[in-house]
C-alpha cells in the first residue's frame, strides 16, 4: 500500500480504467500514510476518513460502470485550509475564526475538483492567514518536513507540501502570494505551480489581494497539468477571473531546448552557499549542459551590506541600500523600490533562508 500512496494521478487513473486499482485502495493508502506519519509531520488541520472512503466507494462504482465523473474521479486530494470547502470550517490557521459556521460553499477551485470526482481526505495546515514562508500557527502548531522533521516544509502551503511528499494524498491545492507554493515545493522536493493571475478563479478574495494566486502541488508535472485543466476558467465570483479557453495543460509538449541559453550563478558574487546545497544544485545544472548553449561568463553583481532583521522569531538577512546608491542599482531593483517599500531612506529586500529549524518556528 505504501507504493500505491506515491503513485501519480495519471497512473492511478489508468489503473482505475483498466480495473487494476480501485479508488478505495488508493484512498486507504493515503489514509494509512496519514495515520503513520501525521503525528510527526502535523500536515493536517483535520481529516475525515469515513467521508473519504464513502466518496471513494462511489467513485469505484462509477468506474465499474465505465462512467467516471470527470478527469480526476477517485483521486485522493487535499485542500489548503485557506480555501473554502463545503461542510467543513475554514479556519486559516487562526483561533480568531469561529468553526461553528454554516460552511455551505466551496471555493471555485475546490468546487471544480469536486465536480470532477476528487476524493477529499482533509484540509492541510497553513500559518495564520497564510502570511509567511514557514508553516506554524497558534491553531495547529508546527508542521514539519518529511525529509527531516527538524526542518520546516516551507510555507504558507507547508501542510500541502508535507502531505504531498509523504504520500498523504495525490493532489493538493496551494495558494501563493510571495512564494507560498514555490517555497514549500522547493523545500520538500515536489512540483508546485503558481498559476498566472486570474487563470484559477479565487473566492473569497485573498487578504493579499491580487498577488495571491491558487495553484496545484503534486509529485509530477503531469499531475499538476491535470489539476490546472480542472481548476482553470471563468467564475463570476472572481472579478479578475480570465475567460475560459480551449487550451489544455495536459496536452502541452516538452519544449525543445536546443539553442536556448541559461544564466546560472552559484553565489551571485557574494553569497556563502552550503557545500551540500551547492553540490546538489550543480548536479541539476549538469542536466542542462547537453541540451543548451553553455558558456561561463562573469556577470558583475551589485555589492550590498547585510543587516539582520528580526521577523517573528526568525532571523533572516536583509539587504540595505542607501537611496544615493539607487542610481547604480539594476533597473529591476529600482522598480521594486518604487512599487513596494522605501522606508527612511532604505530599501529592504527580505530573503527567506532554506532549511530553517522547525523547532525554532513557534507561532506568535
């Protein structure tokens, strides 16, 4: 059952079609992983095994009749607890939200996953109101990384990334304003995609406004494409939702990389990189060497001074640039300064450091 917990949605659906695998077996495999490991990882706000198995049995019957409900019928799925899910409270990692509500609506992405037959197994953790790049909250405590439980899985979709990496479900929803899909995907070795603005409708609107987008978190790119084909499209509740298109993510063919150029810098001219991290990144870079035009050229990098910035118990490096230096900054830094934050003559750029110790990430 452990291998079944890590199978892709594409292979799972093919197994359903051929009668080699059942949705009930796949759901039990995910629930078994949760029972074994979630007391360590704390990836879920809550699960509902009985409802999940009941939904899986209904899916099993549809597959036996040759009448699957949609593209994802019977695939075990989790929902980040920042998104509405009918019948269950959406607490957003906070004690300020009253769970005794009516909770009668799905967010657009959840509604579409439900329409296509997904088996919902639970809601995954988030920091309070999804505001930071690690996942701990006053409501649910600390969520930990499956690869090393002393480390964080990132955030704010850290519950989804931990669940995905640990085989606690196949498909997982995330949301991303400043890296909340991309950071946890990177820290747990899964695939995460921040969809383009308006491509996946959002309702209710995020507290972070237009910078927060909904997207898939999966173990394979193909599974993310399937999720995107289901979740994308117009919804009148989202004023910024893009119109429906006939484009299908799952039909996108791999790009031809011949003749393409890739820029790579290990240190950006100043950073100290952990030797183990550097070794792994270099291995990834080597994959591209035979595919693209490759040259080593020194690109001058702006020298900056560091000053530690205390942020909710986490010390992260900040880059401080005096305003008189702005004329010498690259155009993208100048644009960042104009559009975001210049305070008392300084520009602050916050960089989250990977592999932060989970035990030091207490909630406010």
